[in-house]
């Protein structure tokens, strides 16, 4: 039953699986890279292509933070009229040119790729008791303690590294959100890793590499890009959790006084 469901989704994602598989095969056969390094190279390329979406996500998150005081006023004003509240919030989003779902776009794009990588590994390395490896060398194409990329890591070191790198990548982002969301983001790596605990080692090679690339991208975005917070915003938010828009308002008020 489980294999039948897996085969159904493999057919559903077959175009993406074929593209990812062909790219992985190119790195291995044409460039001579070992399988584990081929997965790393594929991951770096995928994450680089998604970088503009990540920047867009950060801009959307910052815009949402700037709108929070105004949204709170709308909720308070139309507390007893949910329909009117939604209409007013939609109007504010439209006037400010903010898409509340803009921050979800990278996640929506990454999930099919993640699923596609899983099926590529399943196809290349085979499934015990169900299908033979399409490329037998894939079963010993790993490195160090995880030689078999088609089976789970018996030492559980890859899941641990996955959780640590994912936590490190999200820690940069979590500094720019509210405390409640911050703890949720910190718990996410643990839950996600527990879900993937018995997945093939090759999938963890992809995910760990993706986490490391995300860590570098987040550092660039939040230290030198659109996610960077000004000194006033850091001070104000540190004192009372005030949003960026309030900090901007405070600066404007000081300017008028002068």
C-alpha cells in the first residue's frame, strides 16, 4: 500500500524528478563527481536559483512587520465585525502593495523540489523489497560513515547535523520576529528532523547542504541586504517588541521636533 502511494506521487512529480535526476547524472557521469558531491552541487544550484525568491520573502516579511501597528488598529476597530475587518485589512494590503502570502512562496517552491530529490534517490538507489537500484554505484556513493546513500544513517549523526544546521539557519531569521514565533521556529528543526529520521542518507546530504546555503544567504540578507535592521529599529524592538514602522515613526517625530 505504501509503495503504491509512493509510486503514485513519483508519477505525479515525474517531470521534476526527471530534470533533477538528469542533472545529478550529469554531475556524476560527465564531470566525474562522486554521488554525494553531485547531490551537494545540485543543491547549491537549486538554492542559488531560489535566492531571488528568498530575498522577496524577506522583503514581504519586513513589509508585514511594518504594517503590524496598522493591522492591530483595524482589528481593534472592527473587533465585532469580522467581515469588515477582513475588507479593511485587504484594503490596507492593496494600498501598501503588500502580499500577505508573499513570504510563503519559497516554501511552496522548495517542497516539490524536496519531494523530487527524494524520488530521485529512491529511483537511483532502489527500494529494498520493491525495486532494484537503477545505478548500483549509488548504494556506495557516500563518504565517511554514510557510504550507502539509499538507506538511513544507522548512527543517526546525519539527522543530528541536519537539526543543528537548520537551527543555525533559522536563528538568524528568528532574531527579526516576535518571541512567540521565535520559539516556534526553534522547535521546527526538531520536529522536521524527527519526521525524516529514517529517510535515506542521500536526502540528508541534500537537506544539510540546503541548510548551510540558507545559513550563508540569511547572513547576507540580514546583515547586508533588505533584512538588515537599523540601529533605531533594534533599540525600539529590544525595549518593547515594537515593530519597524513604529521605529520609523519615532524617527519622523524626532525630525519634526528639530
